[in-house]
C-alpha cells in the first residue's frame, strides 16, 4: 500500500521551514501532497493559485511531492487523495498544543488518518508566515526566510 501524506497549510507564504518539513517527509512517505487550504473568508497575502505554482516549481525535481489547493475539511481532503497520514511541523510546545487538538478532531472526522509530527530544524524554528508577511509588507528583506526568489511572489503580494 502506498504511503501518502498530506502536508496542509495556508502557506501564505511557503517558508524555508515548510520546505524542510516537506522534503523530510519524502523520506517517510511515498508521496507528500502539499495541500494549500483555500479559505474564502480569509484575505490572503499571496493568491492560492500563485502559491501553488511557486511551490510546484520548487519541487519540480522531487517527483514524490505534488501541490494542490483544496477547500473544506483537511480530513475530508485526505480521503479524496487517498492519504492516510497528515504531516505537520512543530516549532515549539505551543504548536504542539494547537496541533494535538487539530489531530484529535481530524481523527474524529477521518478514523484512518494518522498525524505525524516532525520537529522543525532548529535554525528554522523562529520564523513563521505571519512574521514574513509583516516584514515584507513594510519593505523588509525576507529572502532568507523563503525557498524561492521574492520576485516569484512580489507582483502578486498585496501591499
């Protein structure tokens, strides 16, 4: 049986930490689906379609990673793509408390869904998408926090 994991998130933007978790996930699973949640009630900084393109390009030489957007419950999306695993990165104990609650809810919706936590690599643990957006919004250099040239998203980012 093929071991498929979804790595869900808003990825607004996709960070070096996200990239690290997805790559490490390829060592554990046959396929990793980077799943970008599309929440229509949330204002995104970078449009979902643009982020899908940028992340797919990042993984163009990593065939076991594919990128897809979705709407609705993560646990239901896992069923749609045949995933039995949910891959999540943890930066700290606060992340664990939050992710543990979500993992329990996902198991309630999808009994066959196992959540696998990877501890974020130490040099990448201090940054998150919210901080990157704020730095970029005010003209700061975020290039060391993202795994692609800022020009890939700059034209689509809201200012």
